[in-house]
C-alpha cells in the first residue's frame, strides 16, 4: 500500500526523527529547511511488499560532524558522485531508495534524494546509532553491499565486502579527508533484502510519534510519553556539562531530578543508557530522548548544559534489533565498551500496556551499574 507524504507532514516528521535521534543524529532543522523546497512533494512512500523484490535499492546519509555541515553547506547534489561510483560498481542504475538512519537529520535527508526514485518505507537502523557497523545489512552480513563516500575535490572512496568494524574505520578516514562530513551512499542490495534485513515501516512510525508529540508537546511529561507510546524516566536540572568517562568516546551527564533522585545519562554520539540512583532504567537499543522542559524542543547531547531543565523519555527499540542475538550484541552499551549497563528487556514500552514494567514505569530488569 502506498502512502503519500506532504510538505505539511514535515514538522511532525522532523519531531519524530529528532526523538529517534536519541540525543544525536544531528539537529533536524537545517535539513528540514533544505527539503521543504528540495524534496519532490508530495512524496509517495511504498511498502516493501508492494515493490518488485528484485529491484536494486540504495540508501543515503550525511555522516560526520553535524556542526560542520551547518558551516560548510552541501551542494545541490551532495550524493551524486558517490551514487555514480556505487552504480558503476554494481553495474546498474538503482531505481529504489530507502532510509539509512531514520533518527536525526538523516531521516529527512532521504526525502531530499527521492526525486526520480521509488521511496521504500524501510530503514537500516530504525533510530540513530553511532557507527556504520550498526547498519542492518552489515550486521546481518548481507553479501555484495557497497558504500561510496565523497572525499572532496571530486574524489570518492568505495568500500565493499568489508567487515562492519572495518567499514566504520575506512569510511571515517574518508570523511576526515572530505573535511569532516560527507555524503554516503550504500548500494548492492535489493528491495527484497529489506524484508529480512531492515526495519520496516520506519517512516510511518516516526510520523505517528511526531504527531503524538505535537499533540501533547506542552502537556505534563507523563502525558507526552504516553502520547508517543513511550515511558517517562525522569525530569530534572542538568548539574554539569557532559563529562568524559574512562571509556573512549563516552560521556555522562548528571541531572538532579525533581523528586531528589540523581539521574545519569551515559552517551556516545547518542544516548546509550539512563541510571537512576545508580540503577540502570533504560539502555540501547531502547531510544532515550531528552526534551527541554520549557521550550519542549528535543535536545541534542551537546545542548545538555548546566542549569537546563529537561525531562527524559524512552521509546521502544525497533523489534528487529531484539529478534536475533547477534543483532542485539551490536547495539548494547557493552558493544561500545561500557560494561554493566545492558538490559535484557525494553523499558521504552508504555507501562500501561507492557507487563514487563512495574507501575512506576521502570523495567523489572533494572540492575546496579558496575
């Protein structure tokens, strides 16, 4: 069944993408401005089952520093050179397009690349994650996947058949060469591959969550959580700016909750876990989002500055990540080198409908951090 996205849906899509950015993924507003005029509105969104499974497909994303993207604006065709390289590599034009990272700015980025292609409602992460080694096709080891990355001065790097960890290292090097951010294109797969190796219905979910957030945005935090199908975790004032931890690339932010509890947010480029008085109450792949208690804007990790009042919500992880052990192992905090924060169950589900949570909305699988 085809769904039509209109420019009037853009604010709700942006809000949903921001929430699924989990504190990272880049602010959505710059890309929202670009796609408002640059996307081929109205955009037709196709279910995977409605498209010939043999159709070649690709995904696009910006990667690198979102701050640099704001300073060095993309060209009118930011994915052209990488798309040409990937199509040469696979030996055919690629008529279908899906999302690579629905969380953060890249959920909207895909819409800007939809002209002339069949947009399929599938995503290769289902939320924002820190690395290319969390791309679902790579996690599942789908053969033939190829990635192209612009390297600046009309150069392009192509990576194929590499291990997920090596893809991450090689593309980060190419992005550095490009000046800190670059357009990434992933190809070498078909629409049929998405049925098993992607998060389906990602745009429909993000749009639904964004609409729920818009409807309840200025209500009580518990009501906001309920409106988006999530769980309220805490509300409080940021006590200090993000602090480095002993783990490379990992930071933490402390909140003083309104009920007196000490809440710690553990993050990489996205929020990985939430602790309440030393007990883990949410952890990736559960989606954790912070919202400014006054403006009700979804807050990036870099914006968690001392004195800011925020409330913290959790959204259920896409079920795809919990459907197999090797998938879950690629996205838990321990995968990023932080032990003792993994949870076996998902506390992002609305406690009113999830028997795995207690009446306070805290997972029964909470544990002391080590």
